[in-house]
């Protein structure tokens, strides 16, 4: 991202090429999978599968996370959720207080930690005012 910009900055959720077709079949995909960084809040969307609006004041830490392996999509338990299409480019958001989200449009969740796979994790952390590791 370069130059002055008005409005929220948008970061794509990373989806490995071999899973791109599956995300499209599920109604997700590049146009519908993103994290938007606004002045006051983040908007996280994985198609219709996962959506959250998180006030920036509720994000107490935003850091790189060791790349994870496992499933792809939106999954988690007990406040810890992973929204990904890849096991690379993972960032971790620690939240306080817990924040609301929706799974499949209707299932309410309470997030305390959110992991996201992003195509530009460094750019995202910079937009959040965090620095990348050395």
C-alpha cells in the first residue's frame, strides 16, 4: 500500500491455490474474504461463513504467529478462532473484552483470540500500528 488513502485499508485473507476452488464453491473467495482496517474498527469476513466487527480499542495485541497447520475455513472453540485459507501468514489478535462474531450468519461467537491468515501480514500489522519482527 502506498500513498495517501481515505477510508479503510483492506487486506486479503490468504487462500492456498489448491483450496481456492473450495472457497468459491462455499460462497467465499477473493471478493468475499478480507480484513478491513478502519479508524475505529476491524471488519473480518470469510464469505458468509464468518463475520466480525471488532473495535480497535478491544485489540490488546496484534502480532505474527508461528505458521499453523490444520484445517482451513473458520473454526475454533472457547473463544479462540482461526479464520484461514492457508497455514502461512498467520497473525494473532488478542482481544479484551471478548468480542462478538457470527459463524454461518447466525451462530454467535465470543472471541478472545482471533488468528487470521493474510496475504500481507506485515502491511496489516503496520496499519494497526504494530511493527514486524526483526
